[in-house]
C-alpha cells in the first residue's frame, strides 16, 4: 500500500499580482521548487504541492509539479485571513509574502522586510495597523520563520524578540534578468550613447529616495545625463522644485519592457540607487550582474547584497550621493573595476540556493505538524 503524500499548500496570492520585488521572490521560490521536484531534490512521491490563490494567476504562470487552484470568494487580506485557512485545511501552509493566516494551525512564513516598522512613513495608517497587528501574532504561531536578509533577521529579533539563530536567512538573486534578451532599440529611439548616461529606475514608493538623485545631479555638476526608466509618482517629488518639470540634464524614458531595461543597464555608465530601506535590493543586483557599476545606500541590506563591489552613499545626504556620482563619471578605471567585481558578486547568489535554504528549514516543520 503506497504511503499518502504530505499536502503542502502555498499561499500564492502573489501570483495574481503585478511583478515587483516581493512577487519576484515568491515566483522564483516556486519555480526553483518545481525544478527540485522535477530532479528529485524534493521527493514528489512524498509531497504534493498545491498553490492556492483567490484569482487566476497572471499569464505565463506554469509549473510541472505544483498544482494551481483558484478558490474562495474573498480577496486580498480578507481571503488570506478568512478563506485560506479553510482551503489549506489538512496540510502544511507555506507563506512567502510577509504575512500569514492566523487561524491556520501549521504554517511557515518568510519575512522579506519590515519596512512597515523601519520606515513607517512610507505606508498608510491602515496598512501599518494591519501589519503591526498580524505580524507579531503570525511570528509567534509559525512553525518556521525565514528572513530574506541578515538585516531583516536583525529587525525580526529587534521588534519581535525572535532569536536570529532560529531564523533561516534565504537570500535572493538576480539572474532572472539574464533570461530576457536585451532590446537595444531603446538606445537609438532615445538617442542614448553607450556608457554615456547614468541610470535610475523610478518607483511609486518615496522610500526609494528618488528626488534626492535629482538634487544630487545638480550638485554633482557632471556632463552626462541621468536617464529615468519607469513611471512617475507626484508623491516622490513632493516638497521639491522638481514637481513640475525635470532638470535639463535628466531624461525620462517612461515605462520600459524587461528587455529594454536590460539594455539600459548594460549600456549605462552607472546605476544610482540611494534607497532608505531595502529588504534585499533587486535592482542594484540586476545592474551588477549585467556589469553596470552601482551607487547604493549604506543602509539596511544593501551592503549585504553588494559587498565591496559598489560605491556607497548616505541616502539622507545629497552631497554624499553627488560625490559618488562624480567619482563614477570621472574615473574610468574605477568603473571597470566595479563592473567586474559587481558581476562576480552578483553571480554568487542564485534563486536555487535561496529555495534550497528555505526548503531545508520547512521540510522538518512539515514532518512534525500538529495532528
């Protein structure tokens, strides 16, 4: 008589959402686990993986060995807290996006960042109230807790008293950018010269400190333009003279495809990312793996990601950002050195390694679930 397989449910609400860093982490974990089920690293005769979600997943979401199941009438956090415990009944539930349903008896959770506590001004009051109510209770009840970075692990211990030695730090990766061929037509369309511009990626989140990049451009007095890729958000520029128009040496190319973004990374003189808070920091790692030198903040997880392969700035000091911009523009030998070191550094991280670390923590918890 064959042994019944352990039911492993995944809170896959992130598969229905636009792809940002948080959703990227969840998708890459599932992709790697699917490969591990395929090659026998995870015994699929022992475990049955079912991804649960409230809506159909975004196009292009396909797995060989992970079943996808759309169920439940509620949406968002209501679905997660009220519907998901019932849908995942009788199995172990893996949560990959910071929160977890408190009513489920057997679950793990991955905390990607605690920006809601470390940078509370970047979130609405309602959002902060929900997270600050759910998170400590979920951490207390979870059978296993993982952190994306050592910086996040320190914060989990600081805010919730959960010992760092009990956490698994998974890390993340950047090699996903290599799967998309570069679309270099954007250089011709925008009249950009290879190695002739600095690059920044605009964000809807003021935490990314985007307005400081623009102020630093004025202080740096450099000749190369700054190219902005991505959408714009008036909140990012609030309280500055830049609200109505961008400086003359700043060019906004708007939203770009993944292939166009890769081309912009590969041909940029450097990438500027003075974020106040990061649980990991995917964009600088993407730039590094493509050989683009980076300027990043000396805060939270960014030194952990970039090591000695980046130039660091104080995100609260425009002059500090401007100084590193000047160094990068004026010193070709430095750019060459950072390009090689950055690529080597970024290649040490892989999604497979991160997924293996997380699974090695979760598997024993599944084997010792409450009856």
